[in-house]
């Protein structure tokens, strides 16, 4: 735990705890951090679709523009669906099966809430198992 030295209300120098980012330590420990990094794949495919289509048109390859644009958009959509599936289904405690990205009733948490929860986790909240289980 990091401490910050500040003057307290009585004028005495006191140490206060500083909240630091956990940097997805539990997620890295169970070897599922790649799921967060996989999100970039669909984004790159989406950007490539819009960048490659005009480029092909400039180089007199109009017959490839439609297929390339459509193929990259479909691949981008499929990559996004697969990443969404892994984010909400594959992140589980290897010991007890607890899934921190879902509510107890089985519905998905909002993405920001799930990412915040994952970033702060150091162990499984259900069974208290630490990483590298």
C-alpha cells in the first residue's frame, strides 16, 4: 500500500493511504488478460475497411472494393461478437467458477462496471483464491 504524507486537520504530518490501480492483477494471474487486448482486433478490421476501400479505388482495383469493404466489415463484426462472448463468458475463477463480469441473475454487467471490477480484483471475491490458481 502506498502512503501519502499530508498535514492533518490538527496541523500534524500524517500518512494517508493512496488508492493505486491494481492493473488487472487477478485477470493477468488467471491468464485471461488477452481477452481485453483482443478488443483491438475488431477495431483494426473496421478501420481497415474504410481505409482500404478508397485506396483500392485509387489504384484502379474497383472490382475488389466491394468485396474487400464488405469482407472486412463482416470480419470486424464477427471479431466484436467473439470478443464480447469471451469477455462475458470466459473470464471465470478457475477454482470456483465465479464470473465477475455478470450479475448473480446471469445478466451481463455494464462494460465500464465490469472493467472497473476486474481492474480492482486481486483475488476471487467468492472463494478468495488468488491468481495462479
